[in-house]
């Protein structure tokens, strides 16, 4: 139950990460390429990588919270 | 100044020194980036422009797409962060008890963060906020816990004060990447197109 409360509270805050992920992905990709298609491709891959990494961390913390809350 | 990411002159040679083995040559052919050239004009001037206004250095170099990307992403991130923090998340205070080291990252965004220095100067000379507008004006924390304006902002904006600080710091850091790119050109990495094996024909 505690984990669900934390999950609900956390979900809305996670949405604030979306603009940052988009911005970081595009700027990082743009410093690696000159062509638009390459920038776009790299940005999508990098954005997916960041999102995946964050989800992985989220799962780790979620499982840890479940375990901690018993 | 013209930059080619990996030109013929920079290609590493194989173990046998002169030209390398056939296998190494084939691998190099596969890995070679598309031959594009970037005209950086005056790199230091471009870097200065890039710092002053995100994307301006690239526009100066005629790299309009990248200039547009940097300008849009970095400035939107910065001003969005500034807005959700009520204009208070960017300020320059380097005196105890309020040592605002965040500003060292935020100032990476250039001109949009510089009014904070003017506001700090005006506070120290007791002239009051510029145009009476308290954005970027350092908080009043001089009293000995009698009145702490920073604590008041934190209470008022809560989560958004931290979030705004984060957004503006990230914007400043991203512009450091853009400044480097304006000065030295792109750091080349492989794309899916580069990874494809060459046509047998």
C-alpha cells in the first residue's frame, strides 16, 4: 500500500522529466552530428536510453520499497 | 577554420605501418563517416556568441539547423525553469550564509543569466531591484534568522523551486556542450548508416 502511494505521488512528478529528456537528447545529439537526420536518429536513441535507464532505476527503488514496507 | 571529423590524414594505419592490412582498410571504409566539412569561421568568436546567446554561435557559422535546435531547447529549458521558480531560482549570491553555487552552472546560458549579476550589484549598493522587479534579485537572508526570504520562497514554491533550479542548471550545462561544438565542431559518433556494410558493387 505504501509503495502504491509513493508510486502515485511519484508518477506526476516524473512527467517533469519529459521536457528535460527531450531537451538533453536533442542538444547532445546535435553536438555529435551535422546532418538533421543523424541528429534526429541519435536524439531518439539517446532519449530512449535515458528513459530506459530511469525506468530501471525506478524498478529497483520500487522493489526496494516493497521489500522495505514488507 | 574547416573541420572534417575524421579526414584521410587522421586515419590510423594498420599494424604493419604503411597503409595497414586489407581487412583493416575494409573496416575503415565501413566506419568512415560521411565526408562533410564544417566551416567554423572564427572559432573563438563563435564560442563567445554561443555563450552569450545559445545557438547564436552556430547561426554566425551558418549552421542554422543546429543553431535552431540549441536555441530552442536550451532557452526553453532555461526560461521554463525560471518561470516555474517564480524568477527567483537564478540569482548570484556568493556570501555566507547564502552561497549560491548553482549560479556557476546557470551562467553557462550566457546573457539570459547575466541580469542576476546586475541585481546582486544593486543589492550590495542598496539601490533596490532593477525596475522594481525582484526576479534574479538575491534573497534577503542578512538578518539573523529574523527574516529569511529564501526560506519563504522555498515554502511558497516548494517542489517547483528545486525543479526550476534544476532546469536552469541543466540549461547552462547544455550550453557548455553547444559552446564546445561552436568552437571545435561536432564530436563524431557512428550512426546506423555508418554501421551498414559497404555495397558489394
